[in-house]
C-alpha cells in the first residue's frame, strides 16, 4: 500500500515540479498506475481493515424480528428467544446498535436562557470542619452555603449562613439578590422546606416565601424531587467549588470562610467560560438590565419577635442567651437578628447589640449590662448613666427601679 509520504511527494512532483507521470514513477521506483491513482485520489490513502465477521451475524435477522415486535425488549430476553448460548457482551453490543432503528426518535432539547429570565438557588455543604467559637466546630451537615447562578450570564454567588430555617434562609436569599443587583423574573429552588414544595401545576410556597416574593414582585418555582437536570448549572458550580475553592484552604471561623469565599467568587465571575465564550462579568450588565430593579423597601427578613423582658434581662435566640440592658426589665421589647448581628430595641431605642454567635448553648453578656444590673439590684438606679441610642447618639433617660416595681405591681403605690 502506498504510504502517505509517497502520496504527498507524488502530488508535489506533479503539481509543483511539473514532472510527467513516467518520470515520477521512475524517480520513486513505483508503477505508473500507482502514480495515476495517487493523483486521482481526493485524499491521502487510508488503511481499511476487512471485517472478520461475528458469530452474531447469523442471528441478526431474528434479533431484528424481536425488536420490530417490542423495541424495548431486554437483550437477555432476546438472547433466550433466538437461542443465543454464547457470551453476552458481543450480543448486547449488537442489540444496542440495532435498537435505535426500531425506537421512535427522541432528541434532547437544549435549554437556552434569555437575559433576566431566571436564577437558580440551592445549598452546598462543604466537607470541612469549621471552628465556630467557644471551642465548638461544625461539620458539613451544619454548614449550609447558599449558592446561586443566573441563567443567562452564569454569574454566581455564595454565602455561608447559620441555619437552613426560615429565619436565616431568607436573609441569605436577600443577601445574594442584593449582590446580583436586580431581581430575576423567576427564582428556582430545589425543594427547600422553608421555601415550599413541588406541585405538578404550581409550586406550593410557604407564607414567608409568598410575602418575600411579593415584595420582590417575582415568581418562585420549586423543582421536582430527584431532578438534578433542572438545576444543572448549580450542580456544576458546586463541583467547581469542591475542586477549586476548598483544596488547600484553612478557615478560622464563619466570617473568614465568607471572606475567602467572596474573594474567590469574584475571581470566578471574571474567568472566561468555554460555554459562553466570555466571562460572566461580560454578560451580567445585559442580564441585570433585563431583570426587575430591587424593591424600594427591603423585605422583612431574619429574626423578629416581641416579648416582655424578664427580670434576668436575657433573651434567647438560636439556643444562645444574649443580655439586654436591665433598665427595660418588664417592658415590651423587639428582638431582631440577621446573619451577623443580634440587637434589641425598646420603643425604638437600641438596648442591646451583639455579634451573632454560631456556637450553641452559650451566654453572651455585655459588661455594661452586668454593672447596670448590679446597681439596680442595690437600689441605686439614679447612679446609672443614660443609655445612648446607637443610631441617633441621643441619651435616653433611665428610670429608677422603683418605677418599674410599681408598673409590675411588685409594690403598692403610696397614697398621699
């Protein structure tokens, strides 16, 4: 058989040097018919091996009969019916080749997202052990990282939150939407209890989710269970986090984890993606332009509860006790908390402000609250300095302990 090198040289001598066929044959020591065949060929010579045949060839007509009757018939059943008694590997391969001829065409669809159309949300659980203070650590099951991917631009975002429950899920959700800078027309979730449940016609959303999406003016869709294809972009993002973000990193706590994660995500959004032919940052402007703007009034998310402050002047939130200024014992207070902070107000004045603690079953006390409680117990409330409002800086009067005793009915009012 003529080699590719000889074929190329024949064509060069004929086309570039202008040598006749007879001279080329004499120069290369080959026949003139070989030279003619090489010049007439459209491409280089290829070796084609003659099929040796297979033992299944004789059974192919009967295999076709079975597939024609039932296209989905298993190969093992076909082998039994046609009398095949040899190895199944070659038989299954032939059935696999023939079966598509008798099955109806089933082409897959390619999902194409328009700008501003949707964003997917889910949780990723990093396989690490993270210190959360007070000598405690958390492992993957208690480290929910909320992730998002925008359909058109493939822009990504992620944040570690304390819990998956309603009080922490919605602040994390709002945090990611704020990072995105606009509201997609559809928000897709993978069956999260605090968000809702899948229903064939329309997702059954929780009351909290209905209120949240109502403020945003968007639609929320809950995916069908065990349907990873519905959120393929997020699955790939989670795999990217596993392979690129986690390896070789160490974290001192939740705040450090989120700092490193935010820096990594910023770089990831600037990297060129083969599927897009550009970086997500190159598309995000068009994506945001097609989305809805952020609402003028932010949705109410996080911990919100009202109670009367007990005499021990502590409130409990997520298994931890936080101190409150004892000057408002017995009065109605409002407890607030987000992902980073716990604060308490009384008639609009902040009377407690603590960093959010991720450890469990801890007591967090502010020194000023301890001193104030000691003085009040000694009946020396008039020696206390006024509490400064953390927002306005104005000083709020601290009443004497006797006033609170009278309000609570602990002593009888004097009759003049």
